[in-house]
C-alpha cells in the first residue's frame, strides 16, 4: 500500500498537478501571448483553406478603386467634390444598387466659392459677390448624394479630439433586449472617443451613414470587424451592414442584446433575404470574424474607368459599390490572415460576401460564412487542457518517454483534428493549440524529471571510464553499457596523422620538464581543432597525433571535416610559434619554429574496442590507416604541409588541391595517386590558383608522356607562380631532377610515371 501511494503521489506527479492548475488559470486569464498563439493557429486554418471566391456573375460587391492610375489621370487626392458627384452620377447611370464611401468628407471643398474668393487677392466686390452666389461643390455633391442610394462613411478616432459630432441625422440601429434584466448594449460595445463625421450638407441627404474604422489586433492583422460602435451613448452601424440595409430599403438594423452582451444584428427580413432573413451573429462586443478569401483583383473597377464611361457595366449594375483606394500613399493598406497587404476597403466588401450570396434558383440568400466562437468554446478548451494534462500525469511516469510520446501525438492529432473539423464543417473556432502546448509542457517536464534520475546512473559510468576513453566514446558507452566488450565494425572513415618536423633538434633545447610543457602547448590547440570538427583523437605518439572521423559518431562529411581540420591546425601554428618565440627570448635560448606535416586518407577501416579482456582502447585498424601515416611522411618530400590520398581528394572536389604524384609506398603493391591540400573552397575559386593548378596538371601530363622539354618549361612556369601558395621549391626541384634523369636515360614505352617512395 505504501509503495502504491509513493508511486501515485511521486514528486513528478505532484509537480505535474501544480503545473496543470497553473496552465488552467493561465488559459482562463487569457493573456496576450496565449491569445496570440490562438489567433495565429486560426490564421493558419484560413491560409490552408480560405473562403472560396464567388463566381464573377454571382458577386454582390464591387470596389470602385481610386488607384494609382486614377490619381495619375484625374489628379491627386483629395479630389474636388464635383468629381465625386460625377463619380456617383456615373455609378447611378450604370445602375448601381448602393454606393458606399470608404471615405469621410469632414472638411469643405477647397474649391468652394468661399475658398476661391479668399485665395484671390485684389478682386473687386462685384466679382466677389458673383462668385459667392455660385453653388458650392459641396452643395452639388450633396444634391447628387440625395438623389442616389448613397451611404457615406465616417470614422472613429482613438484619441480625444476637440470636436463635437452631435447626434446622428438618422438613427438606423434599434435595440431589442431579449430579457427584461438585459443591460444597455453600450455597456458591452467598443467605443470611440472621437467621431469624425461628414459635412451636414452631405450627410443630411445620404440614405445611410456607416463606420469604416477597423480595429486590428496588436500584430496589425484585421481578424474581427465591429458591426456596431458606440459614441457618446449613440449606436453607429458599420459601413458594410449599413450598405446592406440601404440596398434592401430596410429602415432599421436590429441589435439583439442578452445579459451577456450583443448576440446578433438583424439586417433584413425574410422577404428580402431567403430563406429566413439576414441575422448576423456577433460576439458580446458586437464584432464578427469574417472568413477571409484571398485578394481578388477581379472585384476592382478603376475609378478612372467609371468617370470615363469605360467600366464594365456587369460589374456595377445592381451591386453594392464601395468607393475606396488601393493607392499606397493614401494609407488605407491593411493585413488579414490571408493577405499581408490588402486595401482596407476590401475588408468591408468581404464582410458583405460573408453575409450574403446569390442562389440562382432563389435569389439573394444568407451566406453564413462568418466564423464563430461561442461562449462554450472556452470551457471546452479548458476541458481539453485538463484531460490531456491529467493523462500525461498518470502515464508519463509509468510508460516512459517513448510510449508517452506516442500517446501525446495521438492526443494532439485528435485535438487538432477536432478543431479542424469544427472549422471546416461548422465554421466554429476551437483552440487546440494551447491544449497541445500545455500537454507537451507536462510531458516534457515529467520525462525530463525521469531523465535526470537515469542520468545520475549514467554519470557514474562516465566517471568510471572518462580517465581512459575519449569523450565521444564515454558518451556512447554511458548510453549503451553493453558495448564494453571486445570487437569492432567496418566503417568508411578519414584518418589524419600530424607530426612535427625536426623534433629531435628542437627537443635538444629543453630538459624533460620543459619538453613535456612544449608538447602540451603544441597538442592542446591542435586537439581542440580536431574535436571542434567532429574528430576523435585516437592517440598521441610523442609529437605525433593520430585522429579519425566518422566514429564512434556518424559524420557524412568526414573527409571535408578532416581536411578543414588540417587547414585550421596549420593556422594554429603561427600564433603558437609567436608565443614560443617570446618565451625563448625571455628565457635566453634559441627559438626553433615548430613545423608540422599532415597526411590524410579515407577508406574502409575496422574501428572498435581493441585490446585484452582487462584493458582495451577504442581504436582503428586497416590499410587506410597505414597509408595515411605514409602520406604524412611524404609531405616533406614534396615540399607541402598537407598530403591527402586519392579517396579523400574525391570527396572534397571543391577544395583547393593539386596533384603531386603517382607513388608506391612501403607496404603497398599498387601505386596510389596523392594530392596536396593548399586551401579551402575560397582559394579554389581564385583565378590565380586555378591557373596554377592547370599548370601543375600540364607539368605532370608532359612528365608522364616523356615530353621532357615541355615538362621543363611547365615546371619553370609553375615555379614562377607558386609564391602565393603553401608549397615550396622542393616540389619543383624534385621534378627538375626527374626530368633531367629522364632526358639522360629515357625509361621507354612501358614506363608509367610511378615514383617509389623511400621514406616511411
């Protein structure tokens, strides 16, 4: 019983319960980071499956676009009210259903008679009186507006400005309280401190006035649109629903309110919209979530074409036409979950497309595309968090990381699948993101706590073997203790040997303690270079380092990493020699610079634990290893510092290499082709190096073809080019001797150009 209680109330589970409670509280408080994750997941849904675009012939909305072309042809904004009057008149002639302005006309036209006479200096009083008697552009525009189905736009401003909007000329929003104790709807609505309205001469004749202000989220994306806004106790409809109201000749919009806030906006009766009228569900603040479609340029008609009479009548007749702008300079560019850049006027158009559609058999119908998020969804999301969290608290300590991960994945896929189903089939938004993240946090915390217990046991293994195994091998053994046995495996590897040239002479400058310090100063930076590039140091043999790549850990680029390590090791020698020279001066002894030669070779080797039952090392054996050692010895013969084998060269085609020779080394019956590594990819791309490499190839080709005169010329030309590269005159002296010997004693037709190496 005690054992059961100990497992049931283990430290991991108690920590998990505390975390789960904290996550539930966090979900309930809904801070911005949680809201941000939720909204981004809903954005992704719409990006994966945006609202389908209606067919052009079924479209109810058109945007009359004051675009860049219109600005070029008509003039920069603001346009004269006379031009606006012409635009409305032209749309009326095209048979437009409703004209809605995504623009507010808050100030008088500058070209009104009053403005003109004020700008004219020195005119006589008679002329002044005649001008003032002319009809103003605002009066002309107001007269045209009163004769057509026009909805003017007005804007809310989020700072308090010194203006008094007063009461609206027309009140088009009525309130229907669903219960007796329902509070006033203004208690729930988003309010604006300042209302920017149109001139009275325009507004009094308009069939409707609507708010076009949009409320983006903190990240600047429009996700919700208010259908009703409050200002000083009055309710103002959105431009979109006001345009629908005017289009259907409905006198009033009906805002339905329950004790929790607004629930819907009744727009049109069933006699206007089949089958049961148009009632748009809202959240408690009177806002809707449009289901956005991608930006569709086919919805747009240039204002210039309308004014010129060149517009397509089928795009305008009988439709709701929003007049707005896509011109970037007019600052009405917005972002939606679908499009990062979209004209703000299109958001209003998409609201209408979410509300209404055309059925060829019935007529105008309620589209019901709006995305909804009922109040119960928050409770459902918290239940998902609680269920997933409790499941992890129960099973993670029992099943371990892998099987618990499988349960987590099944749970996550199910939650996301449910959320996706509700979105695609019901257009309902259920957030599975926070539930999945919460469950994962619990899973990762619980598995980490179990992992720390296991690591304590592995640490004992590391402490026991770290004294005589390489760090990589210690980690492998700690994860797999059964590998502590004799045996090996074949792997394709790259081997490196590094030896100090003339070390015997250098060692004569030091006593035993000083020589040990010197060796350590040399081996430490070179070892760091190897380990930093996935290498393993096999052993130190006095002043020599043996290292390899691709064991015990996989390294697909072992040849490249080995070559880069060799180049970096050479780079480490210069600062090391500078430090040693300074020490030699301080100690009053002669300084002999340290110089190293390196050999690399790639191929199949046997690698594993080798030794006796009592003592073994992780090491490598094979012909590839022997050849790498031989190549290191050839570096001095050819006057280079890094010699690589043919197999290594084939795996680093982009690095700066030149062919050195075709040689037979001790222990090999067949000749091997060897190369010098002179630099990295950057050097290989330089034209000087490419020319030098071509000249070396020419030298070798003529030498092997027994063209001794041509080989001598190529050798001299290559010698003249070698100064910038890490190769000295030894290489060219060697070939000059061979060329001279070939001229003196031609080898004959069977000669293959192979050189037999005499060094180790």
